C-alpha cells in the first residue's frame, strides 16, 4: 500500500504467543481526541471537516481499487 493517508506496514511476524506488527511511526494522537478537545473544536470548521473526510475517503477508495475491504 502506498498512499499518503494510509499507514505504512513494514513487517508482520509472530511467536508462539503474539503477533507483532511493524508500522511507520505516527505522531499527533487520536483523531477523536483532537476533535473532542474544546480548544480544537471551537476552531474546527465545516471546511476542516470536509478536508478531513476527503482524506479518509481517498484512503478508502485506494484500498477498494486494490481489492482490499476494511
């Protein structure tokens, strides 16, 4: 997968007890926490929401184009 709105998966391996998933390192925290933060929420416009959803849908469309469902 190579898309700017999808986290990169580098490796998966397992031992007898666990699966290990190695992905790129992301900063910034959880989207839900950011949206529900009062300081952020007071400045979060409809245009911001539209831009955010465009990124989400772009990632979903890319997955679907590769026959991957989520």
